[in-house]
C-alpha cells in the first residue's frame, strides 16, 4: 500500500529537519572549539610579561601590541558566545519540531498499521 501524500510530505519534512539539525550541531561544535581556542590564547597572553605578542595573519606571524590583540580576541569571543546562544536556541526549537513530527508520524502509523 502506498503512503498518503500528507504522510510522505511529513516524512520528507522529518528528513529535512534531521539534516538541518545536523548542520546546526556541527556549526555549534565549531563555534565551541573557536571559543575554547580564544580562551586559551587569552589565558596564555595573560601569563606573558611581554607587551607584544605574535599574531598569525595568513601564513605569517606579525608582531602586535598585546593590548590590541587582547581587545580583538575579547570582541571575537563575545561575538562567538552570542552566535553559540543563537545556535543553541535554533537547536532546541528544531529538536522540539522534530519530536513533534516524529510523534505525529508514529500516531499515524499506529492508527493505520497497513500504512508503511
């Protein structure tokens, strides 16, 4: 027996949501990694008595004032933390939508065992 069109559409929606959720989780992991790297860099800079640090620019290291690099890193950290919160909210909403859709599909399958 063929699946009704509305069920097929819901299955497609479910698959698309799963893919979107995977993308968001991946982006979230990348942002978390960047946040850890920046925090580690700031921590190391704090330990350094020097007023200058080397910053990677493309394929070279450039000598810069420590306070400038520190300011840039803190601004970037703030931006990434906001991005992380946004991704967490998107992940939560998408997960809720995914759960709702799964429950709807399970209900249809239980009510119509011949549909599979």
